[in-house]
C-alpha cells in the first residue's frame, strides 16, 4: 500500500503547469470509437483513468501508440467486438461513454455498470432516456448494460436534469445518427465544449456546445486523420489556486483558461485572497487570513462541486463560520471527518456543512474517500503543522498527473512511500 507523507506547514511558491483535463480526456478517448480512421491526441493527462481507458480500447481492437507521455496516436479502424471488458469498465465512471460511442459506431454494446467515486447515488437514467429517444433499446441485467439499435435517428431530447455525462453521451450517440438531434437543458462545462470541438475536428457537425441547447446534425462518417489537443484541466488549476491560499503561498498557475475559473476566482477575491488574471495563466497569493463565506455548488458556470472539498480546507481555517451547500452529490462531505481529525471544526449533515474556522490544522493520518477529497487532504497536509499521512492514493491517481512531483516543485515537503 502506498501513502503520501507530508510535513508542514509550507507556503507553496513558484510556478505550476496544468495538465490536460481529465473529464475531457475520459470522454474524448471513447469518442475515438466513432472514427473510422486514425487520430492523434495531445495534452492527454497521464493518469490511471486514461491508462485504463486505453487498455479497454485496445482490448476492443484499437491500436494505440504513446508518442510521448502526453500524446497518443489511436487507430480505431478495426474495432472487433461489441463487448467492452466488463471487469475493467465497472471500475470507473467514464466507461459509460463507451455506450454512446459504440451505439454510434456499431449499433451495439455490452458494458459493466459504471463505478467511480462514491459520491452518492449516480443514476444514468438521463443517458438511457436519450439513447432510447434516438431509437436504441437499453436494458440492465446483473450489473451489465446491454444497448442495441437498428440505426439511430436524430430526435429532440429534453434533459430533466443538467448532467455532464448524459449531455456528452447523447452527443456521442447522435454524431452518426440520421438527421438532427437537439439536446435541450444541456450541461455547459468546458469539457463538453472540448468533446464537441474534438468531434467537429474529426468531421462531426455539432453546434451550440457550451450553451444549454446543442444541435447535432448527423454525418455519415468521421474520418479522423487530424491532431487534437485536450483543453487544460480547470479543476486541477482550481486545486492549485486553493492550495496557494490554504498554504499561505504565492503561485503562478500556467497553461489554464482563466475564463473557466471565474466562479472560483470571484470566491477567492471575496474571502480576501489575491488574484492576477492573465488569461492563460493566473497568479494567486495569500496576504491575510481568509474571511468566512457561503458557497453553493452548481453546474457550470456555478461553483464546481469538484472544487468543493479543496475550498472546504481553506474555509476550515477562515475567520468566522462558513457554510457550504452541496447541490450535486449527496455524499461529498466525507472529507470533513478527516479534516476534523486534523483539528478542524466542521459539522456536516446531508448536503450542507458548517465550518467554524480554527486557527490552524495539525498533521494526522487521513484517508481519501474519493478523488477530490484526496486532493483536499494533500492541501490540508501542506498547510497543517506536523506530519500528515494520506492513504487511499488510488483515488487521487485516477485524476491528478504527477501530483506529488508538482507539489514538491513548488516547495511542499511530500513523499510517496510504500508500506
Ligand atoms: C461529471 C464529472 C464529475 C463531476 C460532475 C458534476 C466526469 C467523468 N465526471 O460527473 O467529476 O463531479 O460531472 O460536475 O466528467 N444525474 C441523474 N441522472 C442521470 C445523470 C445524472 O439524476 O442520468 C444526477 C446525478 O446524480 C447528479 C447530477 O445529476 O446529482 C449531476 O451529475 P452529472 O453531471 O451527470 O455528473 P457526472 O457526469 O457523473
């Protein structure tokens, strides 16, 4: 078993480069199944979810060459099965994108029920509703999803819930469908725009991604033969922005799109942090104890749920009592119990948590319950006095590339140790 051992407190100082977006990459890789050709994707984050997806695609007949640690060339001309490896697909969430992509490419797919972070109930009813409106038949049996279609036809689809996954998945299924699909009440996250840009680069006709109405005119084929670069990860950028404040540091965060971070930037300024926005980089620095705040997570462009735990670390030592209302996931406050072991005073109940700001955090052994909780505990360990050990690194490695190296380069005293 591996753990991260952190000695703090250390103010983080210097420059950090942001990797490609996990949530874009884990959708773009399945999207390559729609291409009857070869394409190159760069700025791919080298994280375990991406490597797992590559293994799944290879088992389905794709040929993948890693040109560099962050660039692959993928040939999906010879996909030879409609069965995704069930043991692997049930390990993570984004395997659900294989359904939309394979319905489009082969009209059929068998895939394990998606796993992923335990953030509460994670239904996929909106994905299934979309596939069925396009003409597919979807059934679930013993943890396996079977989806089949005799040709998909474009249709108007109103999403009952704003869902990132359902929006992307239905977009994937609609790209090669006959006629026009209109997704209404679509999610607007930057990675939705990125997946649409990728598909359009490869020959699709998708308009309106990034607004709440997306129109997809079906095309007969995606030919590929192009190179695409994955958008920078706004959640990783936000993680370092909050690490700068929590650690009383000063960071220049490079290779990010600051427009994607506006809800976070506004909150950092509101609590008394300093921000210099340069468009493709952002400097964030601490000058005084943060003020209390009230935060509600919302779909983009609202405050992202995936930055809620990292913000929770900052608020745990703010001046006064803060409140976070989590409106997306019902079990996203598991990290607060770990922060309490470090001296925080947080009371979480259901989808709300009250943070009574304490003067400082103290190192302790802590367990990450999910990906972003893990990032939050690393930040807490860097800000805390004494030694922190962070366990359950498999969650963190799913979504952050070289996390301890990136933190070490900006001054953290952090070591990965095998037990
Ligand atoms: C994606 C992100 C995840 C992020 C989340 C919200 C990926 C791989 N993961 O997850 O990091 O936390 O967006 O920004 O991109 N819902 C339904 N029915 C559905 C689909 C969703 O009720 O069919 C509900 C969910 O339970 C949740 C809400 O809608 O309460 C939003 O979920 P969704 O946007 O779909 O999240 P994911 O795509 O799973």
